[in-house]
C-alpha cells in the first residue's frame, strides 16, 4: 500500500505570524509606522495632483474670466510644483533617518519641511520677478498646511500595510494552517520512512521549511528568488501526493530574482494551480512558473491547465489577497492580471525591479 501525504488542508498560506509555536501565547507585535514612505511613483503622482488641484481652486478666487484663471494657475504652478517635488525628494532621501523618530516628531518634521518648501517656491517666483510683494509668511503657512495633509495620507497608507491588531494576525494564522494538516503529513512521512526513507526525509524538510516561513514574523518584503525557493518546496511535497498527475515546468530568469514581493505571495498562486488544475482531474494538469526580466520590470507568470467542467469554482479570495498585498507594496508600479482561455488559467504579475 502506498501512503501519500494529505495536503488539502494547507490552505492559502498568506499569513503574518505573531508567535513561534502553535501552542504559544500570542505576543503583541510592535508596529512603528514609517510616515515618510514617499519613495513611490504612485505617492508622487497623487501628491502632485492633489497640490495642483488645490492650486487650481485657489486660483479661482479673484479670477473673472478663464484666461485670468489660467494665468494665475500657471503663475502659482511655477512656484508650487518645484516646491512639492522638493518636499517629496527630501522626504524620500531622509526616509531612513526620519523613520528612527517617533510618530509625533515625524509629523513635525514633515510640516517643517512643508514650510521650507513653501518658502522655496515663493523664492523662485521672487527671483523671476513674478511676485511683488513676496508673501513669505503666507507661503510658509500654505506649505505647512499642504504638507500636513500629505503626511496624513502617508500615515494612512503606512497603516494600511500592517495588520490592525495581533488578534487579526492570529485569526489569519488559524484560518490558514490547520493542525490536522501537520498530523496527516507527519503520519504519511512515517509510513514513507519504511519504504522510501530518502523521500520521507525530503518531505519532512520541505514541510519544516514551509511552516518555518508561515509561522515566522514576516518582513515587509522578500526577494522573488526566496519566494521561488519556497514554492519549489511546496511543489515537491505536492509531487509526492499526486505523482505523475502533477507536471511542473520551471522557466526562471536569474536576473529577476532580486525583485521584491510581499512574503508568502507566490505560494498561494501555485497552490491555487494545484487545487483547481490537478486535484479535480484524473489525468492531472500541467503547471508552468516563469520569470523574466524586461528592463526595469520583472514578469512572473503562473499557468495551469484546467479540466473542462470538473472541480469547484473558487471564490477568488487568494487572488484578491495577492492583488491587494502587491498593490500595498508597489502601488501603481505593479500589475496583476488573470486570464482564462481555452482551458488554461494564467496569473501574470509585473513587478518593478
């Protein structure tokens, strides 16, 4: 009799662990919000559009006709736009140092930088003889006010990237890693020890690595190379379970390994491919994982064939989770697409390098 590990209960392992052992008492995880996370194209675009919108509305006051408004708007943009970009550049360059401060000090630093940026913009217009007299105090106050709004947006974005509380982390962990998955896999490994000890040892090593990553305190990001290595361990365990029914093809570009991903992002994608492609099919399925560097972008594809009219339709929770976490890390610089055509399902990710 051949024993095969039952891995159906492993679930979608997109978790943030808050403790080291399943039986340990939960310990609060300190979260320090980094306000100055302005080194992002999406943040820069939104900040510029917001400030320009405020300037456009402000230029309406005292403008009788459209041409008058356009002239006022152009004049103000000549000072406000460089000042806004200067604030964003300073916030990005000083990100590491300012992150060591407390939240209140970060707010004060942001508002102070805004006041300096306002003075900088006013100075530019004065040098061009476009302002007379120069509204120095008004410019500093406007810069401080706008920067306070921008800092509030950055704080909200930073908090959105972390779990709300330790309880949320524990609930996530419990819903995704169930004890009987561990027990069933260990029992199967014990059975394999008698017939195929090398294979049993490999299963235990891969299982240990999976749980080590799932239960560890996760960082904000890991490399694609690390995610690939973890996914390969998961697929190795599934290969024991399904045998020839699981056909896996890896086409990997070493130059793409340095791309940053949220931790445990790739494993749910390959797990979905197994669950909806291999499990419901008596003949099995083909799964392809490819990575490719294209300039400053890395393209990651997970493709699987699916049996026609067989198997349960998923709720898309794992894919929605991956999409949301990827957007929180890379914002508009990352893309997430799914395509289903001619019995083949593909997930495509584009990640900045």
